[in-house]
């Protein structure tokens, strides 16, 4: 007997969970980067971890500290 397919309970945006792209300057670009990295990983290709870290850090919104 096949497993019952259930509806997602977590909100998604641009194909990834919404919380993954919540703080991004450009959520669509952040989601695209995550999906492409995941696809490369599944295919067994080399992933430049430093480049991924830089891209993800650059896409975050920064809060200004109050003086």
C-alpha cells in the first residue's frame, strides 16, 4: 500500500522554506542559490563552500545599531 501524500504544513517561498529566505535582500536570488547548490550536491559535483558562505552572508539584511 502506498504512503499517503500529505500537504506541506510549512510555508514555502520560491521553492524553499520561507524561513530560509526571510532575512534576504533578494529572496528569489537566495532561493535560487540554495536550490542550485542542493542540485550540485545531489549530482556529486564539487561545491565551493567558501563561495556559498560569502553569497549567503552578502544576501542578509543588516540592522544598524542604535548609538
